[in-house]
C-alpha cells in the first residue's frame, strides 16, 4: 500500500502539471494559494529605489560577505605590493652601508627618474585591469585572452620606446631632477639608469601580467611570482654592490643590476603562468591587434598618461627642490630614507586601491545578478572608502612608532635626525592617503581616466605653488603634500558622491526611470510565463499535500479508494487525483 501511495502521488504531480499547462494562462494566473488566517504576513523586502537604503550603515564594516571578500583579496594583494618596497628598502640599506650620502642620493634620484618614466609610459596596465575584470565577471574567456594578448603586444612596443629613451638621454633625464652632468651624483646615477633601462620591456610585461591576474580576482599568484623574483634581488644586492671573490664591487650600479635580474625573472614567470591558466594563448600573444583596438587602448592610454605625467611632475618637482637644498646630499638622503619608510605604509592603501578598480566592474557586470548591479557596487564602494580611512589611521600610528628604525636605513646621524620630522608628517597624512587612493581606485574601476587626469593636473598645479612657498626645507616639502592630497580627495569624492555612476541622486533617478519606462512585449511575456510557472508549482504542491493527507486518512480508516461498495469511491478518487 505504501509503494502504491508513493507511485500514485508521483504520477499525480506529473498529471497535474500537464493539466495546469493546458489551462488558459489568464485563468492560471488567477490561481492563488491562501495563507492560514493566523499566519504573520511576510515582511516586504525594502526596495533600494524607494530610498529605504541606509548608506552609512552599509558602509561600515560588518564582517559580512563584502568584508570577507575584501580581506581575502586584500591580504595577498598587500603582500604582493609590500614585497617590492621591502626589497627597495633593502636596496637603500645596502647602498647606505657604503657610508656615502652622495651614493644614497644618486640611487634615490636615479630610481625616481626611472619610476617616473616607467609610470608615465606604462599606461596599459591601468586600462586593462577593468577590461579583464568585466570580461571575467561575465565569463567571456575569449575576451580575456584577446584583451590580455593585445595589452602585452602594445606594452612591449611602449617598453621598447622607454628603453631607448632612457638609454640615449640619460643626462637629460637626470637633469630634470636637478643632477648636473659630470657631478659626483651624476657619475653614480648614470650607470643605475642604464641598467634599469635595459629591462624596461620585462618590467612593463610584469605589470600587465599583474593587472590581468588582478582582473580575474586572483591576487595570490602575482604575490608568489613577486616573492620568487624579488628573492633574486635580495641575494644579488650585497654581492653586486660590494663584490665577492673575483667579482669586483659595482656600487650603486650593482643595485640596479640586481633589480634588473629580478624583473626579467618576473616577466618570464608571468608569461608562463598566464599560458598555463589559459589567460593568454600563443595565438593571442603574437596576434597583432587591429588598428581599431590599438586606437581604443591609445585613447584610454592618453588620459592615463596625462594623469601619470601630472603626478610625476609633482614627484620630480619635489626631488628637484630637495636636491637643490644643499650640495652635500644630506637633504636628499634624508628625503630618500623618509620616502622609503612612507612607501612601506602607503603600499597597503595602494593594494586597497587596486581592489577598488576591479571589484566595481566585477560587481556591475556579474553574471549572477543577485550578486551584482549598481546598488551592490555602491555598497562595495562605500565600504572600501571606510576601509581606506581605517587602514590609513592604523598605518599612520605604525609609522610614527617606527621612528627608531631609521638607524637601520643609514648609519649617518645627521641624516637620521633630518629624516625624523618628514616621517612624522607622513604618518599624519596616512588616513588622508587611505581615502585618496581608494577614491581614485573607484574612478579607475569606472574607467573615468580623463576625470582622474583633470583632477591630477589641478592638484599638481597647487602642489607646485605650495613648493614655491614652503619648499625650502625637507619638512616644508612634506607639508606641501597635504595640499596635493586634499585636492585629489576633493575630485575623488566629488565623482563618487555627486556626479559619478554611483552617485545617490543618479541611482535613485535611474530607479525611477526604470519604474516609469514602458515594458516591451518580450519582457511582459517572460514575466507572465515566470508568474504562471510559480503559480502552477504552488497549485501542484498544495494538491500533493492534500492527496498525501487523504491517503493517510483512507489508510487509517481501512478504506480503499477504488471500493465502490458504499457508493463514494468516485468522490474519494476525485479528491485524490484531478
């Protein structure tokens, strides 16, 4: 009897679905399953467009899915970014062990020239990360391969230009930061620039690889690649700077050679790993992009370059002001040490900024709409801003407490004393930097590169003006960064809160337009079909429950549904099956 009941119930469900499917849709849509009279009505979900969203509450960390994803991505991203300045700090440490303020100043100035040239020219990684994030979020593997392959191709051409530029224009490049050709500083800075220029192409390929992995929300693999490649730098630094056995000491140039070796290693690891992970293929890697696609990269790249030019004008102006303060190199050495300590903390907020640039396009283009959309992107963006501020506060306290570590960067007492105040000024600026970097990362996620460039040009203009007023001392130069960063923050928050895609007014206006917009026939048909299916399932479920209860009653009473002796068999069968 039990098996008969189960089989009857199963076949009943199937028959009811067939009957329901043959029912005219208007009639089916009218079917409703009533709730028990004493049941509490289900609370209606607050619709974002009604203004029921508490933006401040959503912005605060709550250890929810958003916070867990941020932490999951942030920690390896931070470690990846942290490895490079840590190794840079080791470079400064070993060059500082030479006991020469001129050597330390030469390494700091030459490194600034290379970094400025590199980030002005290497615009491709900033553009490709949001593109890859968008394609990866929608599951388009071919688009990921195409975009990454074309980015590597264009980046290699740009890297070749950068290599030739720094190789044949060393003196002119160094003169931008105030180094006079033929001076003791220029003598040591020249070879450093020459060696670093040779690895311009591997360095830019590594940044494209990092951007591609970041776009797929994989920040662990780049961390491992960076760790392996930078270990080579750590091992080679003391050997090449001071010599070993028959290998003669190379001084400042040895530091550049060690860094160049690590760049070549990183580029090789990125290419091989991307091939294994199917992020690129040999075909996409060697496929020459169409002029249309190159044009798109160049248009976006123009805005990125304008921003990089403006930003690096600031850094070069700062280095020039520092180098012209005294001829002994003491001010430049103090600034180099202070900047190195500052960058160790700044790298953490930079990691958070890169997360902002990929999480926003990922949320906006998520294949699973329940995890994406503009309102979800808004919540993530606000949360990242709060995380940036809190992280900045923590890092500022940590940097202030690390003042005694200055002795590990240089044994020169006068340099240590001069570096103390800039380190403290940088610590106070950390919370501001946390907000600035995240706000600009959000703009990159929206690919608002032209707005970033415009804001950076205004901020650079204000910074140069501040340097003319207060840039006569190392402390004054560091105070000028307040002007620079407050201006950047203004443009970043203006875009986020007032005129960007996630501005509250635009979100609510867009929701109102969506409600008022006419529904096309296809959408209406899909809505009716979905409603019909839901109603049919509810009806079938209700009949199944009733049939099971009746079967139990019949079994308890010892009645057989097919028994006609009492004349009620037909009624029982009608109640059991349609």
